[in-house]
């Protein structure tokens, strides 16, 4: 049986063996329940960080814990070459809530953004023209740390040291309709926006801006993508932030709160755009596996049954 370590011992082990990719607080968290967490020395904290917008149900929600335990004892993993019941049930739940038609599952928000970009580019090439390759996003945005998502991110500080970035991404000022109108041209494959920017400060899109983006994409025959990784799944008082704007996207990327603490992400899309994916065009070994989708389905059902979206 392992001997439990204290804060300083865990910190020392972290400093010795982990790559320095985070500036960490001098605390080792070992347990969580509801809104509170405890460190290795037994100190109790009220958790306002929530795993960076992940634990919308709090820590170790009983319904999520029960779903994980049951799934872990039944089937932890199988390939997506087979049908997975809770993957299908979760897809049905999410598409109904979002007004979408199809889903594909990933393991994180960045992967969901990568999937959304791939789907948009493939759709644009197939149905709008092979010259349509450019993805437009906004300055000050944050879309993730994989190379495509990083390139879409409109903050140069995240780009430093990783150049050259992926070609055919451009940024425009948020809420500047004229700049967006000027940027959308015959090479544009999609527009990618966060309804509320959340990483470089909290900056909501205006209704006029999102409605203009919708109109421009419709006219060009290209997808409008909303990054709802942070804002989705109840955090704004509706299931998705775009619902405050009376604007419907073609593609939505979600993650963070989706799994109740378990890693999972998803791309949701309308039928017309979703058809651009066919077997072999996209995939993920672990994406949408039995364990993660069981946890996510329990988390989403808890959000609904406990009326937590309306209470946000």
C-alpha cells in the first residue's frame, strides 16, 4: 500500500519529473466534494476555479460517480468500429438540446475545435469550391493549444515559438461588422467565433455581430462555427450561449463541462454540413468511448433533472 504524501513531497516530485508547462499553486489537491476541495495536508478550500470551467456539477457528483463505477465494471473501452449505446444516447441528447442533427466525439476542447475546422474545410471544399480554405476567427480569442486550434487563437503570446503556424487562418476585430464583411471573400471556408470570449477577458459578441456572421456565411454557402467549449452546457443560463442571440450556427464545438470531470469533447453539426464527413475522414481512438460517454450522459441528465441550467 502506498504511503500518502504531503503537499511538499508531491510538489517536489512534480518539480523533478514533470515538464514545466504550468505555473502551479503550491497546493496538491487530493479530494473534492461539491464546491470544496482538500489538499494533501488536510486543508479545505472553496473551489472557484472548478477545473477551469469543467466541474459545473461540483466535484464527484453522485450520479456521475455512479455512472463511472458502473461503466468501469462493465466496459471501459472498445473501438469506434462497433456501436456504443451511451455514445448514441449522448449524441441524441446533445443534438436535441442544441438544435443540431449529428455529433462526433473527441477527448478535449482543442480536439473538438480541430474536428470542427476539419469538418468546415471539407464541407467548403466539397460544396462551396476548392479554393475555399481560409478560416476567419477573432482577435483575443482562445481556441486551444493543438496546432490548428492555436493558429485560430487570436493572441500572439500563444503563438511564440511555434511558428510556422497552419496556413490560411486570419483574425478580425471582435464586434466589428465592417471588418468581418471585408474579410469574408471567395477564399473563406468558415467563420469561427466564441459567443463570449473567455480566456483573454470576458468579451461577449454583440447580437449585431453574430447575426452579421450568420448572414455572411449563409450568403457564401460556408459554415458558421461557434466555440462553446467554455460557454456551453448551461454556463450562461441557457444550454448554449448562442441561444441568447437568436443565431443558429452550423457547427458547435463543446467539451469542458460535458463529462462531469471526465475528458470528453464533441462536435455537433447540422445535417447538411455533417455529411461532409465519411468513414476515414475523421476519428479518434478514445473519442466517445463507453466510460467517457457514460459519465457525460449522467452529467447532462443531472444538469437537466436538477434544473441547473435555469439556475445558472
